[in-house]
């Protein structure tokens, strides 16, 4: 199998790496942080866990029409990204618990009212308001629809074993329980039960996904201080220190939009602290070339871009010939992929000539294996990058601030 590849501008990667070698060695010191469980792909995704997931998935896919995934932030971002990219349509996957919108909840309840429903509540801390409220609503809905005994067969909880409120709830309602690893934070959890169950329900080959992720792990561990993952992290820090404060993840396939949202959370929540950090955002080209593309091309030069380049789209669409002269005769005999590649090449060239540093991550094709590679590539790159930036990549103190004020407003403390 091939591997995703990185190309970067001309930057002093080797010099920067050597100058920061003392710091970089922390990446491979297991005592550096207590949230490194995700580094060992099969240490988290054990065979016994995979076997249990397979049994649960078989029941859901055989008997269900809708699978409601309840969670917020890192609990759902990874699975939602993969499902949008490579999931099938056998079961409708609905994500909720990531807002407090009454309108959205009304729409969800209306949509699932007459369907066979299963749900998965995911929370490392079951007291987080948004998913907690959604779980109460869905739990009530399912108990009314099926009765307590049947509802318990259709609810799966993913949380901290033995020590969290969700563990107690699962025992009380007698539903299935999957572990949210204690040494894995939400935004690094996609390759654990957190992401694997919803992805498997959506028909994704999670064994291949894990193989892809582990191939990047092996590659990095074999070449810890000279690999594309480290190069990407170093390049980001060099550009940041030179005044490039905004990174755009750019892509030409709209199906990558949720992957980009996962990427934004990964880097934003990991690095945005201590008044430091590259601001991560994303643009969907070619649509956004007709809006923010103007700013990228001619605006303030505080931006750099990382493009995801897909070599094989997996499908094409032939452009029909036309007897009407519409000005597009030069497209006769071509496919949409050819046009998309031309737009990609033109954009990269224009932005480089416009003074925007551009990195490219080349992905052979979009399947489970390479999706796994992408997930692991960016997670360990974020770890490298946070270490170089001098922040803890695994805490999120800023997220807790709004929660405290919100609880004060609700008189919950």
C-alpha cells in the first residue's frame, strides 16, 4: 500500500529540527503526558473491543433504520468526518448533542418518529450539558417508543468505566457500555470505541482504517526525527514564527468538510492557549474561491495553506456534448475530475505566486485505509507541533470557562 505524502515550500526544516531536538525528544517519552493512549493504535483498539463492536453493529445494521450518535466536540467529529467521506447509506446516521437548538431537536424527533432507532451516547464527562440534555430527550423518546426493556437493547453508552456518571446510568437502564479510554482525550479519540462504533455502523471497514493509522505510526516510530509528519509540524511552527498566524486546510471535495472541522478542533483546541497558536480554519474550493478566495489571494499576508490533494476521486462524471453553443465547447470529451484537477492546479499556482506558502498532502484515494492514515498523520503532527510551540497539546482550559459562566446563569452550582 502507498502512503500519503507531503510537499512543502523551501523552509529550513533540518536546522529547526536540530535546534529543537531536546524538546522533540519529549514526543517519545511515555511519561511526558498522561494522555498518550492513542499513540498505540492497537493498544486502544484491542481485538476484544473490535469483536464486541462487530456484534453490536450486526444487530444495528440488521434491525435499525436510524443510528443517533449523541456527543459534542471530539466525541463525534472524527466519526462524522469518516462517515461523510466513506460511509454507506444503509443506515441513516444522525448526530446530535452538539448544540442546544430546540429547532434541531424537533426535526430529529420528527424524522425518527416512525423508524427503527438505535442510539449511542458518547461522553468522557457525562455532565457536559449539550450531550447530556440530548441523551435525556432521546432516552425518554426511546423508552416511550419501545418500553424500558427494549429501549435498553437499543442504547449503547460510550464513557469512562467505573468512575463516571454515565457508567452508573448504563447500569441502571441496563444498556451496553463501551470504554472511552481514560488516557485518550476527546479530539484524539477517533480510533477508539468513540469513533469506531459509529463508523462501523456506517459500513466502514474499521480494520482497514486501523491498519492505515498503524502504518503511519510504524513509519514515524521508525524515523522519529525525519519523517513527513514531523516536517509538517516543523513547517507550521517556522511559518508561525515568521508571522503566518492563520492556516487554511483547503480541499476540492466537499465530502472533506467534516474532516476539516475535525482538523480545526484538533489543532485549535490543542494549540490555542497561553496566547499562542496558529489559527486553523478551512475552505472548500472551488466554491470558496468565489468568496474568501479574494482575501486569500490579495489580502493581508498572514496566511498559509495546506491542501489535501486526492489522486483518485473514485468516481467521475462525463460532461455531455451540446448542440447549443454555450461557450464551453472546449470541455467536450472531458470529465469533472479533469476540471477539478485543473482548478486545483490553478489555485495552488496562483496562491503561491501571490505570496501564500502552500503545503500539499497527497492522498492516493479515499478509502478506509487512507482515511486512517490521515487521522493518525494529523494527530501525531499536532502532538509534535504543540510540543514545539511550548504548550500542552492535551488540555483545554479555555473550553471550561464558558461552562462555568453558563452554570452560574442556570443556577446549577
